[in-house]
C-alpha cells in the first residue's frame, strides 16, 4: 500500500516538475512575437479586401460600387438602412483597408491602426450580422489586444518620439 502511495506521489511530483519546465519555456517566449503575429493576422484580410475595392489609383472597382450602392445595408434596431453616401463610404473603407494594415505590419501607430480596424469591424458587423462568430469576433479580439498592448518591440512604434511633458 505504501509503495502505491509513494509511486503515485513520485508521478505527481514528476508531472508537476514537467509542468514547471514547460511553463518556463512558454513564458520565455518574447511578447513581441505573438503581437507581431496578431498584427499580420489582422492586417491580411483587411488589406486583401482593400485591394478588391480599387481598379487603379483612386478608381473604385465596379464591384465595390455595386456592393455599397445596392447590396450593403446597415442592420439597426431590427431594420435595414442603405449606406449613407455609399461611394464615399466605399472609398473611405477601401482607403482605410489599405493604409491601416500597412501601419499594423510596420508596427507604426499600431494602437490607432488597430482602433480604426476595430471600428471598421463594428460597421462590418452591422452590415453582415451573420459573420460575427467566424470573422468579426476574431478580428475584434485581435484589434482589441493590439489596442491594449501595442505592437511590441518588433515595431516602429518605439522609434516614434513621444512628448515627455
């Protein structure tokens, strides 16, 4: 009986030791690496979407024009409303979807770029309410993490001078 207790205790201590070593290895991962991964993971779908909105320099694609004028509706208070100024909204979305992801990848003004994409995600959610679980929730979570934690050390943000007053 005492052999089983001793054996169980030894296995428990070995498991606890293994857990401590594994935890030590995981905590040694620099926080900048997952922040870099988050920046890329959030930037890619928005940048790709932005590319589809343009047919050349400052020329909205036919598809973007059609979607914003005819298809997209804001779902508010149980009703659907057309986008106000649809071509202006399409141009603004297309511009933001190209500029903000580039800022994220560079790690430049990361918190503001992520905040902009978080706001865009909210508008997208109001436009396509069924996309919450598969797309909008992960985008919102990534953007919120970047708003809170910034871009990390593998970014240009640390090089931006700050007012010390």
